[in-house]
């Protein structure tokens, strides 16, 4: 029997997941949205389902809350008050910020509870939809939910990584650094290369992409400490200080980004065994006010 699935939240994440599930044979009942128009747009994107109300969720085997973090608790409470879910159904959210406690109002209905966090950026629904396959999905749930969470991940083409709980805020901060932080770093690199006037725009993009891709691959293959290269791991304080002088004259914000990231690099260099005196000089150059 096909899984009957309803999605609360017709935004980028809900639409991307809904389309992938519908193509995998899930019976997508439709979307509950803040407005009928947004829910209708989501069903059109997915090519399946219809505009739903909270009362319609009682028909679903799986209910997915694909909502922005600030509104998730209130919407869960509203859904719990509006409808009693099927005792065997699974109600889950897609947030990286929250654990299962946010779904606590639903426990009175004896439903299964879970979380499926698709670990991928969603700048828009189409991009999110295209990049889901092969990516990890971090799943969290009670024992009764684990098998279905794994199946839902597989239907998305994603690899289920089982979470054992822990500090969800720290986990979410790590995800934000990995995705948003890297995106912001790429923007900083692009600005700095543009200001160097050494390469045209297309060539600069090729250079930035090549360096960042190579560094990520090296981290994957060898771990960050062994992958680290450059002036910090060499203990080259003079070059680090010169970099900062060049940056602060251009944009103090770029200097702050450089100093913070190179301080983190100094921890990796320490692990690698960089000469302690040389590393102390590098840290002094990073701590000093750039002039």
C-alpha cells in the first residue's frame, strides 16, 4: 500500500521533498499552508495533491512539518488541537534546530514522532529538489519510527544518518557554519579577488571554486589537520601580518573574517606539530590590531 503523506508548509523544503516523494510513488495528499494560494502553488510544483486543511491530516500515514523554525512550535500545537492523528501514523518535522520535544503536544494522540533533517541548502525549491539525491538526511525518532524514517529517506534518494540525540542547537550551528558559513566565505573570497584586479571575473570564479573544492576533498580524504596548508601551518607570522595589513586597508570586515578563521587554523597547526614558537608568533599577529 502506498504511503499517504501530507505536508504542513508549502515553502522551499516542503515543495522539494514533496516532489521527490511523489515521483518515488508516495501518495502525496497535498499541503497545508498559511494561504490557499501558497498551498496550491506547492501542489502545482509537485504535480500531485491538493490544498489541505489541518482536519485533513487525520487521513495521512505520514505528516511532515516543513516549516521555518520560528513558527514550528505554534503550528504543531495548532495541529494537535485540531486533529487526532491515526494511532499508527508518523508525524515528523524537517528542522535541524529542534529535537522531538517540539512535537510533544502530539503525544496525546499516541502517534509515532520523528525528525528528518535534509542536510542540504534550499535557496529555492527547484535547486533543493535537484540536489537531494545522494545527500544525507539526519533522522531522529522513537523505536517505532526508525524503520519508516529510513524508508522515507530512501524514497528521497537520501542516505539516512541516525541521530542519537545530543545538543540539537550545537548540531544546527555546525550545519549553519558548513552551509551558510561556507557560502559567506565564498562571497568574501570573491570580493577579495575582485579587489586584487589580478584576474577577470570568470577566471577568479574558477580559481576560488578550484581551491575550495580541493580543500574540501582533502579534508574528506585526510581530515582537516592533515589537509591544512599555507602560512599558518608553516608558522609564517610575517606573511599573516602582511595579509592583515592588506585586508584592513581594504575592508575591516574581511580582516575580521581572516583573523577568526586563521585562529581556528592555528589549532589545526598545533595538532600538526608546527613549531610552538613560530605558532605563537602567528597567533600574536592574529591577535594584534591590524595597521
